[in-house]
């Protein structure tokens, strides 16, 4: 199985929340639209895992750029992790020992204003003339995405979880990394999602 995410999955879906200006409004947004059954304590913990510092938000690794509103990057980080990133990691953690699995993170199109590597920015790489397409073709034919002169894609392993990253780099367009970004926050929202499904 091959599964993956775009780095900034939540940015596209958070445009409508650009007018949210403070933490109380973030709490209200989460309570009304994402976690209606969450307790106040659970909401407090969510906000602690996702601080209001724009440089820590989504689009990630863009510092203080791409701020549509005071809480936009925070909400985008939460939505992306709750809906996309933590379910992918949770799924892999429960499947990796039973089925060969490979994971990816697409950081292509990072300079897309306010969106970064938004939801669906990996489609061109998957269905156009990109490395992901080549990996998928090899996987469909051999049940292994590796082969040829391509960067070796490590199998997802619980003891050493890795993913390939597709990035905008002429020298290193594909690299392997530990799949542990935002580990504590994603473990928290994965458990919270089990308690309070969307």
C-alpha cells in the first residue's frame, strides 16, 4: 500500500476561517465545526498542542509568511492534522506489521501563496510526469515502488517509520525522512478523533 499527504493539507480548507482573530474564537470554531462533543479540557489540550504562533502553523516551514488572518495558520494546522495527517499515520501504525506499506509527504509547490503544499498539489506528481507516478507504476506491477535508478523508498516500519518527501529541489527532489513530525500533537488528535469522531 502507498499512502501519503501534502504537507499543508489544511490550508485550502481554512480560508473561510481567516476572519478568526483570537483563541476564544478558535475554541468556538473547533467546538462548532470539528469537535462538538469535546470537553473544555480536551479543547485546552488541543490548543496547547497547536500554539497560536504563526511560524508554527500551516503552511509549515514558511515562518511568518502566508498569514491570511491572526489564527489562520493555527486552524489550518489543526484541520490538516485532524483530517489528513494523523489518520494516515494512525492507519500506517496499525497496518505496517501486517502489510507492506510506503508513505510519502509532498512538499512541492511550497511557494503557492497562502496555500503552500496544499491539498491536491501532489496530483501533478502522481498523474503527470513526476517521480510519484513512476513509483506508483512500479508498485502496481511489482507490489514494490522501488526499482531502477529512483531514490530508494523505505518500507514503513514501526521501529523506524520513514517516508519519502517530494520537494522543490533540483539537487534533491526526493529524500527520505523520519515520519515523526508533530508526533505528540498528532497522537493526541488521533486519540481525540477516536473519542469524538467527525
